């Protein structure tokens, strides 16, 4: 839908070590062999990024279970450390979502390699 999810434009470039699996496998494969100055547009399907959206990962919880100050869009952690996003808040409940924010979405990466170093 052309929504920009994240960008490093005007910021410190993102860095990663090829082969350490810090990125999705499909993105890491697409970046392999690129050199400094090279640009590439990399379209990936939802299955290649974060998988399909899973409705069962949405939960309705009591508002008192959220940390103070939580609001729609906040990230919250469950007792076992899982991260969820607050989707909605009503008088005494909230709907939280444990899906990755990119689940179910096709993604297009526009990449420019700034520098390549040996680790």
C-alpha cells in the first residue's frame, strides 16, 4: 500500500553481518554479493518476510494488565517476554496483537549499500 514502515534516510545507516541471520533469510540472500554504492529494489512476499497474519495471536486483556501509560500503538511485553502491540483500548479492556507488524504484508526494500567491511 506504499506505506513506509521504516527508513534510514537522513539517519545512521542500518548495519548487519552477512551470514549472522540478523535479517530475514530472503533479504539476506538478496543482499549477498552487493558492493558499496550498489542500489537494489527487493520485493518480498509476506511469506518471505514475517509469514501470514494469524488472527489467533490477537488477545483481549483487562486494561489493568497493561503497563501504566500504555496507549494504542504501544509495544507491551507479556510475562514470558513476547512483544505485542496495543491495537485498541476501551473502558476496561484492550486488544493486543502478538503478530509481527509485517505479518501478512508484502514488502519492498529499496537498498543502497554504503560500505562493505570484513567483520
